[in-house]
C-alpha cells in the first residue's frame, strides 16, 4: 500500500517515444557524364601500344572499358550491347593476363 501511495507502482504504460526523424537533404540531380565519357573514349582511341609489350593489351583494356562506360551512359537500357561490351573488356583483360604471365617466365 505504501508503494501505491508513493506512486511507485506503474498503472499504465506510456507510449514509446519515437526518435526524432532526421530531415534528409534533397537529392542532387544525377551528373551528366556524357561529355566526360565521350572525351575519355576519344582520348583512349588515340593510344597505341609499343614497347614494352604490355602496353598494347593494357591500352586495349582501357579502350574496351571506356567504350563500356560510354554504352552504359548512352544506351543504359540496351542490355545486349552492354553484355557484348563487357565481353570485350573481359577478352582484353585475358589478353593482358596472358602477356603478363609470359613476362614472368
């Protein structure tokens, strides 16, 4: 009885307090990558391999990757073209790995 009189018995539960919601900053509009990627492809196309022998396959990886990025920016909904570009990157990377393997021997 003394506890009840001293208000030490909880008779009802208070609703849980919700933590204050943080306000999210408005999202920035997506960046226009078209000119950047187009310039990258244009520059990469000028690269030609030479000495040492690893340059040519390394430049091929760069060119194929740049073309893939360009396709992803220009035609992001054309999945068949993106897959084909991805295969070209993979093929160029395998060529680079072969040249590097041979150089180790």
